[in-house]
């Protein structure tokens, strides 16, 4: 806990102060407020303060994310504050967190995943249509190489154009101008904002697989703060943790990030963890996609013990079976190795070079 982190409550008793760092956007605040509310229910004696910050990714709005070339676009300033003890926890969208965290940090909680799929939001004048039925050369807005690559392949009659800004800004650009017939956004963000009614179509895996960690929230803490790690560990959702460990291990082995099109789909059913992973060229014409599975028999609670505080792709989850986590991590690495043996590195290298040259 940070120094002097206490304050008197109304009864004169001293309660701990936990400061939670977050991005300033409305969605980030909603996500952070939901985490804070859960913690408050579990630990009524803790006083929570929310500290909003602006990140590089929030400031640079005229350039595609994949072109900025910074791995921690939405996390760096928050981690700086964590390092300087200005905040105690940081709430992120897990998909914004690099697969290798800076030394001294760990993901202490991965919360139950919201719908991880992408959604189509149509311009009001196209109400009732789908990507399939939009007319030739309709312009679709997305700044994600992953979405564009898959959708170009699946819907060759459509054109794709970058669109940046937070959710509110992108929806405004769609509705108030005639530049886009539709935009593609994460369904999770729209649902958390209460804008489910704007979802015209949910893209299933056959149309567009999602980003690593999409739909899940993560709480990042200083790895040495064992009391805080213990506090937030109750927020872990075992199924989401195992799925996201597999996804993050896949991405880490591929050395992927914002600047390459990598997509995943995971499912945990009947003690089997299924991972589908794919890599794409920028236009989607060249791709590799494979599925592997592993048995996860002990997804429930099995204490690893404090002395075995192991990080797996940045995640610390001592209350979830270590063996199950190891199997999930191995699944991600094995699937990446399979794709690499079939030429994934070449596809991603070309994608990276073409993106840099754009």
C-alpha cells in the first residue's frame, strides 16, 4: 500500500485509501467505476479514490494506432503513476496491455469477460442492412488492421477507411457526416456504455475473430504489493483468465501487436480449452488459421501458495490451478509455433513493412 494511505471515516476510524488510475474517457470511467463498486462491496472499510489520466493514445487522434509504433499507447502514463506510487491500482481493457509488462508490474485480476466479439454500427440511413447487403464501395470505418484484414477478405465489395477517437467521437463521426456507411466497434464497449441498441450486427468468428483479451477488464498492480494483489485476486474469473492466458501466449510468441493483423477465438467447454488463432496479410488475401485444444481439468480454485507467485504472460492468479494456467499458456505457444512453421512470420513481416510504408 502506498505511504500514508489512510483517512478517517465518519466514526473517526481510519480506513485505507486505495487510489485507482484510469483513462479519462467515458468508457474507461464506466469500466473503472464498475471495478471500484465491486471492490467496495467486498471491502466496505476501504476508501476508493479514482484518478483520471490522459494517455498518448488519447492525445494522438489523427494517426492510425498501428502507425504510432508505441506498444503501450493506452497504458504508459498509467504505469508511470503506478511506479511513482501516485496510484495503487490501474484498470485497463486487457486488449490494451502488452503481453510483456514492464518489470515490477503484474495483472492481479482479469474480470469476467463481456461479449468479446466485434459489432457493426450502421449509419442511421442504412438501418436494417448488414455488411453483406451494403452496396458496392460502401465505406466502413475501423482503425484496426485485424478487423480490416478479415473483413476485406470476407466482404470484398466494401471499402475500409481509418477512423480514430473514443467511442463517443466515432459514433458522432458516423452519424453526423456521410463519410461512413458503418463502423466496427467492440460489442463490449457499446454494451458497457448502454448503447446496445446501436448494434446492427454481431460479427461471429467466421466473419471476424476478435483481438487478444477483447471484452475483458484487467487490474494492474505493483508486483511487490502483496496485500493489494490479495485484495484484487477475488475479482479473477477462472474461465476468462485461462482463455486470456492462452490468447496472450499466442500473441507473445508471434510477437504481434497493433501493427499486425492477429486474431483469436477461444472457448472453454467440457474441461477442454479450444484456441483458434490466425494471422493475415493487410488485405486479408494471405492468411493462416488453425485450432488446437487442451484439457483443463482443474479450472477451479487450487492455491499455488504465496511462495509460488508465478506470472504467466503478465497475469498473477494464485487462486486458480497452476497446472491449468500452464496448460493454457502452452496451448497459446504451441498454436503460435504451428502457424510459424507454416509461414506466419513471413505474412506478419510483410504486413508490418506495408503498414510502415503506408
